[in-house]
């Protein structure tokens, strides 16, 4: 019998996103008593999880995380989410292959030093995700061993020899085991827990920081039509690796809200919602000792951008002004899809460290050599975009405290986060 297995356990799951869904789906109808502590006020709240935004799912062995999630489990995850759509909505799901063997772009990117990333993808669309999440919630709630507690924000976690205590501002609960599945938005809780129990941190030297790039659909229409979601990586001359992430044809730029700052993100509805395409350009930085706080570093950069923007806003700059390191005072032919209330015109160079700015510039210029128009002067850059999944947690340190999904530092996608949850859930059956 697995040392993780028990006849009955009272399990607390913190957060109700992709990783939690994967974990719970393996334990519905079992003898285990599952309590989901979700900080959002109800299932309809827009902040409830990352799967509310855009809904790109894929099967790939080269992207989405650093765990080995078997392709069969990845496909099962995809089928799970698609099955939650009604028959009519299933017709609007876009699917395709990024950089298959027949892609005319593969050799062009490869010749310029890029690593094209292969995947099979499905795009559900932001407008369909609310009903998907609600249907999952309703199906889970029908089982007597699954209990939801909305409006339950966990602030502290204490690990004991035989159980775990979690505390919020107005509650305290004891569990035999706790599974933390708070995603990227739960970075504050993760920082508190890792500060209290530093021995659970396996690696803490990586940070992903960059910008959200926006340009007219017609400039990238051809590659969007072929693969919809193109993903490439480039080892730049600075030594940093830069990559594209979350491409949204006919999409919109949005703010991503955290407790003490905002960053930028993007999404797209199933049938499109604008005449612009946006995607993230992220720079991966790896530090050496004594650095051990990637979440703190990313939070600092995010707060700095908000300070310069005068509040909970991001900075918007044209590519030409970014290249000339001068503040943007007026826009050109590209109209922002982020509402005016979400940004100010400014200079991103005042926020990003120079080495990151140089890496982003090299990436954009080389990208433009493959896709003409990428480096047009009036294309838009929003700062900053930060991904808080870089503290890698050692799940073997405590048998009664586990971390799954993006908050564990080992995944960075809906598919891998859900798969990670499923793998953990299967150890408890």
C-alpha cells in the first residue's frame, strides 16, 4: 500500500482552479472527505481561476511545465474540458497544430535561431469558460464527499505531525492533508508558506518577466490562420531565453489583478473580440546565490510599474519609443484594446532591467525577420507581464502538505496543472 494512501482522510484543497479540478476529479465518490476553500465569493466570480481566461488547452511534450505528464493524461484532460461544453459550443472550439512537420514557418524560424515548439491545441474561448467551470462545479457538488466553502481566503498554513491547520481572517480548520492549488494568483500565500518552511523549496532562482505585445490582426493573419497559437523560444545574446506565450488572435489585453498590484494579460473569445492580436513575450532569468526570492523580485517589478503608472495601471508604449528609450506621448495606427482606465502612456525602460529590455528587443527584431510587420514602430507594448510559478516546491518533504499546478513551480498551463492534480489524486485512491 502506498504510504500516501489511507482508508479515509479529511482533505483540504486550497483554491478551485485547474490543478484542484484535476485532483478532485480523481477522488469524487471515494471515502475521502474533500473540502474546497476558495477565496472568491462564489462560482460565478471572475477571479476564481486561470481557466476563466481564454481557455487554451493542448497536448505537448515540450511545453506547459517541467513535469512528465503522459500524453494520454494530457489528452484525457483536454477531453474532460471539451466534454463540459454543450453540442453547439463544441462547434466553435478552434483546434490545430503548432509547427507540425508540414509548417512552412518551421525552417524560417529555425534559420534565425528560434526553437519552434510543437503542440496540438484547442481554444475554447473566454466567453465559454464560465459555463465550463460552472458545470464542473455542479458535477462535483453532486457527490456527497465534496464540499465547497466560498469566501474562504487562507492566510496561514501550519504543518503538524498528524495533520495541517489552515487559517483565514475568520476561520480555522484542521485537515489530515492539505493540497495547495492556488495558481499564480496565490503567490502571496506561497511566499508566506515557503518563508515558514524554507526546506520545501527545491529551487528558487528563476523569474519570468516581460511584456504583452499587441499589433493588428492583418500583420499576423497568415501564421494565425495556420496554427493560431505559435510558440517559439530564442536564446538571446544576453544569455537569457525569451519566448512567446498565450497568443490571442482578434483578442483583447486585460489586467490581471493581485492583492497589492496589477499586471497585464490577454485573452480571446471563441469568435474573436477585436481587430488586434496580442501575445506575451517573456524573458526567463536565472540567478545564483544568494538570490532565493523570485516571487519577491517579480512582485517588486510589478509594483514599480504600477507606481510609475500612478496606481493600479500598467504602462503602455509604442515599440518605436521603447527602442529610442523615450516616453510615449501619442499613439499611432494601433488602437489599444485595454480600456483607457487600465494604462498610462509611458516608458517601459524605467521599469525593466536593461538586460531584459535588450533581450526583448533582440527577440522582437528577429521575430520580425520571419514575420514582417512585427517590429512596426506603432505596435504596442504593455508592461509588465510576470508569471509567478518559478518557486519549485519539493512535494516529498511533508506527507500531509502538497502543492499542485502553477503554484508548485512545476507547471505553467491548464493542461499540465490539471494533469498534475490528477497524478496526485491517483496516489490517494
